[in-house]
């Protein structure tokens, strides 16, 4: 089974079977308590699925886009779990969780704060299959996006479904499509930098 972790918006954890069936899913919407929430959420997701860490064969890690601190918490937890168990880590763009919901060309959007949104464009490959990411995620001023959003379909995510994120990873693996690098997708520089 898979353990899926994403903290690009709130903090969400799921345990998913090898065929993509969702065995458990837990989340908190608070965007400021990722560090406090992640450990208990992992424990609860495993308990709800009647699983133990030794039952997990791979960890699916949402890599954003998302804010610096919150995103790093989920990624660090995913990396630590995979390293501690000696199992594969599967990095997936957090927006890919929406890939199963597409019926036509769609821009998947999340709030990037500071008056900006993160946008990834997708097209469905065929009915009932996972969507195709068409380009890299971009950061757009909210007012500019709103003025153009009537052109085509828009799916605004206020949460990431970790079960669907795991299904996306399984789809990529099944079709031998390379996963993303195990690094965070930041669309702006961090507020604090090390002195030069």
C-alpha cells in the first residue's frame, strides 16, 4: 500500500491500495499548523486503514506549488518516512490530484497568496483516464487571472485530495512516465534568505 502526503494547502494524508483504492484519508485545513498536524495525521491514517508503517511500500509526496514553510513540512515527513523504511519516494505535482476530474481543457488553480494564483493547464487524455499536464505551473496576478478566466474551464482547488494524488502517481508509474524530481515547486523566492 501507499502513503500519500501533501501540505501544499492544508495538511492531508492518505493510505491507498496498490490498485488506487482509498483505504483512509485524513486532513486539517489550518495552513499554519503543518508541523503540529503531520505526525498525528500519518498515525491516524495508518490506524484508520488498519495498517502499520511496515505495510507501506512507497510514499507519494506532493511537491507543490505551495508556500515555502508549509510545503517543506509535508515533504520532509514524506522523505523521512521513505528513508526510514527504505522504500521508494514518488514525487508528484500537487495539482495532479485534479487530473481525474477533467472533462475538457482545464486550468487547475490554487491560491498562492499575496494577490496571486498558481495555475497549471491540463487536457484530458481520454474519457475516464488521467489528465495531461500541458505546461509548467505559472504564477499569475489574481486580477489578471480573473479577467481571463472566462476563457476555458477553471478548477479552483481549496484542498488537495491525497487519495487522488496517489492515484496520479500510480498512473504515471503504470505508464512508465517519469515522476518529478524530489524538490519543492516554489513559484517565488522565499521571504528569508541566508546572508551572502
